C-alpha cells in the first residue's frame, strides 16, 4: 500500500504525458509486488505449522490449514493493489469499484457455500478465490484499456527466484533457520538472474524525487 501511494502521482502524470511511460511504470511495479508477495506466500505456506505454533501455541495447530489456504492471498493481493492503483491513475475508478463490489458479493456467496463444508479453511479458500477473481478482473481491465503488458515475461524472474528459495527451505524444519536461508537464497537468485536493471533504478529515482 505504501508503494502504491508513492507511485500513484508518477502514474497519473505518465497517463497524461505518455502511455508508454505508464506501461513501463506498471510493468516494473507489478514485478516489484510479485518479487515481494510471491516468496512471502511460499514461506507462509511452507512454515504455516511453525508460525501458528510460535504465535498461538500447539493448541491452535489445526488453524495452520487455514493459514496455508490464505498464503496465496498475499501474492495476489500484492499485485492487485498495484493494478487498482494503475487503473485509478488512468481515471478508471468506476471500474475498480465495480470489480471490488463484484468480488465482495462473490466472497459472501463463497463463504455461505464453503464454510459449512470446510469450516475455517473454507473461509480462507473463499478469500483466496475472491482475490483471484479480482486479479482476473484487473488484468482484463488493464488489457481492455490498451495497456498491453507482457505478464508472463515480467513474472518469470520472480517465479524462478521463488522456486529456488522453496527448494532450499522446504526440508528445513526450524523457522528461524528457514527464514534466514530463504532470504539469502532468494536474494542470491535475484542477483544471479539479474532481476534488477538500470530501468528499475530510474523508476525508483522518479518515485523518490516525485518527478
């Protein structure tokens, strides 16, 4: 949310000045959010038992299933925030509200269906499914409003780095060691595959200087 607030003025100016610059800012921002949200989602999924045990104790271990169900929410919500910000910068607030309203009603319906069947896990699944729906709505709108983005290309490096991280930590039981190992391997993977370039530095400078 902090990042989306910071990038919004730049996106608004880009929308008026240059569609190509807006596309550039959106692609980079989408990548940053995925770089942040995807490894966190994977880490939460793998260490759900340890997280619940640490925060709530052994008596609440069954709720780790709900936490695993919610893990994907982190990744989708991260990119959804930046998509909503981009649409607002394009003066498409009405489309954002319609998408969110549809998702909200869908969430209520899914809760009525899934909670009686799966209990608390059903509530988690309903939340994730709702955010996936919202993700699809936003991508459709981004494409509809002529902001042609190569989502597969910009998602490739975050996915590769996250897979590498997951392979390293999946058999590590200790939460602290797993977190340290995950951060280290993920950072190393990003450096090796050169996930950041001069364009990233240029956009960051625009955000910091608000130009």
